[in-house]
C-alpha cells in the first residue's frame, strides 16, 4: 500500500514549496545577469546558443539516470545536496567576478554544472508532490505552482535589470546564494515521507540496471502512456519555433520594433497568468485527457493566428499569443496531474525524469532546425506548417493510439 498524503503533509509541503519558490527567484535573477554578461562580453549569438545548450544538455543526458537514483535515495537529502552544490557553484562564480579572472569558458563550465545539478533536483522535487499533497488538491496545487513559478520567472529578469544599474554582477549573484539559505531551512525542519519502506524488497538489493529497466517497462506496458509521451515530445518540438523565432518574426517579417515585440510577449505572459489563475482556483477538469486535447487544439489555433497575422498588425498577433498563453497552463497542469496520479509513487522519479528529458531534448532540435529552415523561407510559413502538423498529429494520436486511456492506468 502506498503512502497517503494528509493535511499535515500538505502543510509541510507548502512550507517547503515557499522556500523553493524564493530560491527560484534567486536563480532567475542569476540566470539573467549571467546571460546578459555573455551578451555584452561576446556580442555573439553563437555563444548565447552555446550557453543555452550548456545548461540544457545535462538535463537531456542525465535526467533518465538521475530519476532512478531519486527513487532509490532519500528525495529530501537529494534536494538538499544539489541545492547546496548549486550555491557553491554560484559562490565560485562570484569569486571569479570579484577577482576579475572570469572568462567565457569558465562561465560555460559553471552553467554546465548547474545543469547537472538541475538534472537531479527537478525529478526529486516533482516526485515528492503527490507524496505530500492529497489527491483532491493536486490539480489546484499544480495550478498555483504554475502560476507563481511563471510570475517569479517573469519578475526575476526585471529585478535583475534594475539591479544591474546600481550593483556589480558579483554583488547581484549573492542574491542567488542567499535565497538558497531561505530554501534549505524549511527543507531541514520538515519531514518528507519515504516510499522505500513500502517496497516489498530491500531497495539496496535492487540493482540500478533493474530499477532503470522497471521504469522503461512501466512506460512501455502502461496503456497509452508511451504514445502520450511521444505526442507531448512531438508537440513540444513543433511549438519551439514559436518562441525561438518570434523576435526575428516581429522585426523582419513584420518590420516591427522592440515595443511591438513587447506587446506580443506581454499578451502571451498575461495569458499564461490567466490560465494559471484558472487552474489554481479550480480543482481542474474531471476528464483531463479531453481537457488536454481541447486546449492543445486551441493552442495550435492561436499558433495559426500568429502565423497568418497581416503585416504590421501587431494587436492581431498579440491576440494569438493570448490564446496560446491561456491554454498552456490548462494542458501542462492537467498532464502533470495525470502523471502524478497514475504512476506508482515509488517509480515517479524515474517516469518524471524520462518525460522531462524527452521534452527538453525536443527544444534544441527544434531551435536548430527552425533556424536553418528560415534561411530558405518566411517565418510565417514555418509557423503555418507547425500549426497544421500539430493539429494533425494530435488528431492521429487521439483516434489511432491508446493515449485516451492514460487516466485508466491506476484502475488497471
């Protein structure tokens, strides 16, 4: 029998989550100032791409293996250790700037280290949610988390930009180290339930290879889960060009300026906040797969609106961004809640890590491929094709795979 979340564990989780949210703000500020420094230091889009890759590659490569360790080890200890290591990496970066011996390659190396630590932190943090949040509160809590995490990620760069006017980079980076302290204190004082005692066999007798194989076997054998994951990866790939090429699309396809891009992005972020607010004040949808499919259809409809915007009609493009933003939280929160409720708690780290790795892997390939294709055609053509393929892929998956039965896995 699996561990049941209670009101007591939920209260403890809120304490832990509040600290992690503060830490996320510090990380958002640090990421912005680091990227800004790379921009000014190199004046090269290539180095910006390399910096993004340095932080993303460890997630893609390590997360499936990290997920196995998350299920074998104490999730509380793992979060604490990797948060500490991230703080150490930040302090090392501060010293490099303070001593004026920083170089682009040292920064890229530290970004890679942060990516490695995130590969362990993300599945561990995701796996404890259904352990501590009662099932009836999962969808609402995921919505609140989506809303406030998005707001924090939005606020971080604004705060960083203001601080850059008055502080040096090494001074600003101390915020990241300080927020770690605020995150680790709740982690030390609360108790996180363990799933290891509920396993029939001693986990120390189970090999890493066996645990990894069990995770893959569950994905393969659980009805509809594999096509569901493949669909999510494919749709993420098709959506990547939208954000990657948007600045280019506004500037060169529509002859716009920075305020025009800001208008579109403001509507998009506003939609995300509205959708996140909706999911946070409701219990979600009873038929979550239907909600996912409907919201994703609307997302790609908004994609098509952006693609078919008449030249210079930026309010029309902004409406498309608003449509996309409103539906993203509905789809993402519903997907997250389904995974948390149908996957056995003792395997959640492995399953989450595989899904996260596949979703992360789709992004760099989408970035590179869309950048190449736009050299030969208009950005609007890429958007139209991606929107059409997204709707076709979703329709095919719904009618010709078992993905519609994912919510029935627990019952089976």
